[in-house]
């Protein structure tokens, strides 16, 4: 037992908490709150070790979980616990825990190991409260206050901005729940919509705070909203314990943010200084490099030979003074400012002074700048003197160049033009145009004589003034004079050639015109003849091919006269060729009046001669083909004119059989099957007709005047005949089935057929809705709209608006015959089941044939009535489903 009188100054702040009033624990509400809160607080730490407690006074009795709790919250290892289950072992373990608590400066008041081992709830709660004070609240410190006062001050500071929140203690100040919500919202505003909370709804506020804290902040529910609201003064220790969890959850995050901000601030200063150093080095390097490149350019005094080159130098220097140097002056100034600023920042942040790279000190840059300004002196004055010296020479040289360029531009291509032999291949009209153009050139040549003389005079003056480029001026002047002499000689020679060619072409032009006048109509005649001879003819009768043959013989009679005209046209062309050969005229051009030439005429004439016998042969072959086509037409028509009427006759006979009522249904069925056999035996004739039709298609015969039947008509009729006989046989078979199933006599069937035939006005084997309604009225039905709609839904389930004879028979037989019903089938099953509401599989197998018994067993649903036994089957739902009354 620990002495409650041992206190020291270090733990005075806890004295008021240690002097807890044990009589308060007699209040069941407070004890309940402390049990829940302290248990949840212990479990929030014990779960880190993979365990928890259920009953706070029972689960700590052996001391094992108490020691484990202290190890978790302190992060230290306690003495090895006793594993025995005797009381002495438990007391030993609890004493080890209490010793550890005392070692942390906590003075336990009247709390002994025996009371904990005995499960004393008051002592156990007091011990846990002492642990909470030491490990969860003692270290809280806010503005020189600690423990309870520090925690209270922290809550007040954090909730100060929130309306309706006034934290003055750890009991009634928290009853409305707004204090808990405000703490969460202050640190994690995204978790709670504080504006929607109401002071008059404490239950919602408390549960909202407890749920959010547990879900997002990992703070277990240590309090019950109902207990806090229903208690006049909530337990202070329970509330303090729970609020301390909020402090630890949020204060850890705040410390991490403060540490991160301090590191970022230091790093930001360092990064800024490093960037300033890099900027200085870069700017210094760039400026020194620019000075190094510029000084040699300013020291260059070599004169230029042209005014343009010297003016460019002057302009470059002015650009240097106006554009290039001012930014460098600014850079130099900025460089010095940056250097001083950097040194100041380094000094203020306790960093060593910045030492630039070798040769990049501010003094090095100033020395280089002084060398630059020394090179500038006198450069501009030298440039102006050189420009004035070259100005006078450039004036004469420019005048020479202008006149020479004008003359050279005019003479460019003139020699090549005069040397052209374009007149050798030109037409007469082109020769006349060339003569006029040459006369205009001769006038222009004489006008340029004065400019040539001026060019020679300027060149002489430049030589006398010792111009630096006199050799090129003299060479250019000599080329101009030599070219001028050459142009005069070439002009005279071209004039004579043009006049001679003009006379020869006038003669040839007349012959060209005559050739064109006669060749054009002859060429058109040959093209028309070739088109007619090669025209693809399409005929369908012998008469048409005979008409084509007659026209072809008439064309062949005109060929001798056409050949004479061809010879005359070729004679004109030969005369032109003789003139060209005699006078050596270059006839590269063609006849301007026509594109037709002798080769084309001869080629087309030969083509006409070749096409004539080809046309003869084609007409003969087509005549033979038309004779064969006529044979095929007659062959097909002879068979089709027999088969077509035969099919129509058989269709009519079958229709009569299906409507007339001669003999019994078996007699009608026998008769129809004999008919079907005779029809099938007729198939070879259809096949033979198909073969003849294939020959007609291969011969591309599209009409046949000898018959109105086509193969498509025959095919459709044959298919309809086969379909009709098969359908009629099927109808008779269905009637027999209906008669036998319904017990209908032959006389009744005859009556049904007679009634149906009477109202089948179109003799199509079907009645429309109105005819069917009239038929029902005639046999005694008194029909309203609803009743008739019901009957139509039976005979016409697909809602097509028609009633077939089979549907008519089914309906009439259902109305007149005695048929089984669902109730009768149910009654039969009930007999087999021995009057039970269900039937067993063995009973079905005993009473029914095997296949039908298995059919019922597979399809019957299990019976689920109150008297059901294992394996029982529902024969009632099965029977109604047979007649369409359920969804079996």
C-alpha cells in the first residue's frame, strides 16, 4: 500500500486531481461514464498490442494487461510478469505496474495491489484516472499553463471563433456537443458542416462529433450522447480524457507543420542565394564574352573599296552605340547591384561571403569595360572620312553601271532571237508576222546607237581618274561594243531569209487549202463507213438480219468510185512534197486547214477494205443463229402450251375435291393421294421443259411469240399445285383426327363443311370475320360484341382477321362434343392419390404406364401445402396447366 502523504513540489499540479471525491463514484451515472470512457481509452492503446479489455475491474485483476497498457503508452519495457494464476502472482504483477507508475513521479493515493486484484471498481477507476493524468494530460502545456488548465486554455483558444460555444469547464460546457464539433471543424473543416448544427439539438451534435472523430481521427467513442444529455453534470474526468484525445490528435499535426515550415524557410533562403550566385556567374560570363568579341571589331581600320561597304560599317557602328551597347551598360550596372545584394543576404543569413570564379570579379569586369571604351575612340571619324573619299568615284561608277545595265537588259536575248530559224517551220501567216516584227526591231536598233557611245565615254573618264575597278569597267565596255557590231550583221541576214521563205509558203498554202477542201468530206465518209461496218447489231428475227444484208450489198457497190477520189486527194499532197524537196523548205509544220494527212486516209481506206469481208461473215453467222433461235422457240412453246393448261386443270380439280363432300373423309383422302401420285409422275415433263428453257437462256432469247407461258409461270404453277395437294391432304387428315378425337359423326362433319362452304363466298378456303359471324348466327348463336370477340380469340389467336376450315371445325367440335376438363383430370388424380391433396412418385409409377408416369414426375411441381410430406407432388397445378390455365 502506497503512502498517500508523500508529495513533492513537482507534482503539486496534480494534487487537486488526485484528491478525487470517492463519494462521487456512488453516483451510478458518473461511474457509468467513467467505466465507458476509461475502457475506451485503454482499448485505444491496447489495440496497438493486438488486445483489448471488456470489463475494466475484471480484466486488470491479473496485472498482465495493466503492464501491457503501461508499456504501450510509455514506450518502455516493464519487468517480466508472473505467469501463474495464483493470487500472489496477480498481486506481484499489479505491484510491478504500480511501481512503474510511481517511477514516473506519480504519487498514488490509497491505491494498493490487493484492491485491484480483488476487482475494486472504485480503486481501479482511480488508478486508470491517475495513469490518464500522467500520460495523456500532464504534458499538455499552453502559455505557461499545464495539465488541466493547459487543456482548458487550448480548448478555449480553438473554439473562440465559434458562436454559441463557451468552454469554461470539463462538464456542462460540453453538454450541447458544439464544443466537440468546433474542435473538429477548426482543424478539419471538411469533415463537419458546422453551419448546419443547432444548439437545441445536442443529440445530433454529440453523435456527429463522436462518429466523425472515430471514423476520420481514429479517436474511439468514449462517451455516450444519451448519458451526457441525461446527466445534470457530466463526469469531468470522462470528458477530460476524451478531450485530451482531440488535443493529441491535432497537436501532433501542428508540430509537424511548424517543423516543415522552418525547414522550408531555411531551404528557400539557401535556394535563393544559390540562384543569385548562378545568375551572377552567367551574367558576368556573357558580358565578358561580348566585350572580347567587340574590341577586335572596333580596332579594325582596313578601308573598303565601295561606298556601300563603308556605309554599312558606319551603320553597324551606330547600331552598336544605339542598340547593342546600352543593354550591356545596364547589364554591367545590374551585375554590380546583384553582387552587393547577394553579399548582404549572405551576411544576414550567417552564410560565408560569395567569391566569383577567377577573372569574373567586379574589378575584372571594370577593366575589360575600360578597354572597350578605348577602342571606340576615333572609329566613327575614320568611317566618315572614308565615305567622303569614295562618294565621288562611286557616282561615276554608278552612272556607268546604270547605262550598261539598261543596254545589256535591252540586248539580252537579241542575238539568240536574230539567229533563230523559226521561219523554217513557220506557216505563211507566221512568216508575215515575223517580217513585221523584224522591221520594228531594226528601228529600235538604230535608236540605241547613242547610248552605246555614252557608255564608252564614261569608261574612258573612269580610266583617267584611276578607278580601283577600272579593269572590270573596260572589259564590260568592250563586250558591249563587240555585241553591238554583231547585232547589225545578224539583223541584215535574218531580213533576207524571211523574205525568201514568204514567197515559197504562199504557193504551198494554196495547195494545202485545196487538199483540205477535198480530204474532209472523204474522211467523214470513211469514218461513217467504218462505224457502220463495226456497229454491233442486235436482231431477234430472220427478217431483221435479211434487211441488214441487203443494205450491206448496196454499200459495197459504191467502193470503186470512192477509190478514185482517194487517188486525186493523194495527188495534191505529192505536188506539195515535190516543191518542198526542190527548194529545201523545212516543212516541220502541218496543214493549217486540216488535221487529216495521207497516212490517215490510206490507213482508214485499208481498214474499210478489211471490215467489208468481216461484215459479210458476221451477217452470215447471225442469219444461222436466228434460224436456230426460231427452232428453240417453237420447241419450248409446243411443251409449255401443254403443261400450263394441265397444271391449271389439276388445280381446279383439287379445289373441287376439297369443297365437295363425296364419300367419307377416308375416301377423299385416298382419292387425293392418288391425285398426288399422278402429279408427282408428271415431274419429268417439267424437267424436260426446264432443259429447253436453259437452252433458250443460253441463246439469249428474250421473247417467244409462239406461247404466252414463261418458265417462271410454269414453275410457280407447279409449286402451287404441289403445295395445294399437300395442304388439302393435310386438312383431310386433320379433320379425321378432329372427328376421332371429338367423337364427331361423318354427318356432322358434312354439315360443318356445308355451312363453311356456304359462307366462304370467295371459295378461298377461309372466311373473314363478318362471314364467320353470319355463319354462327345462322346455326343459332345469339352473339353480342364481347361474346364474338371471345370466340374470335379462339379461332383466330394470331389476330389475322380470318377463320380457316380447320379452326372452324375445332370450334364447332368443342361446342358440341363432350371433352375432358381440368376439373375432371384433377378428380382422376385425386382417385389415384387416395383422396389426398398431393400424390407421391411411387403412386404414379404404380398406376400409370412407365413413360407417362415419368412424364408427370418430371413436370409436377413440389407440393407446398400444410399437409405436405417429403417428395409430395402438386397434381392440381399440373392438371390446370395441361389446359392452359397456369404457367406450367
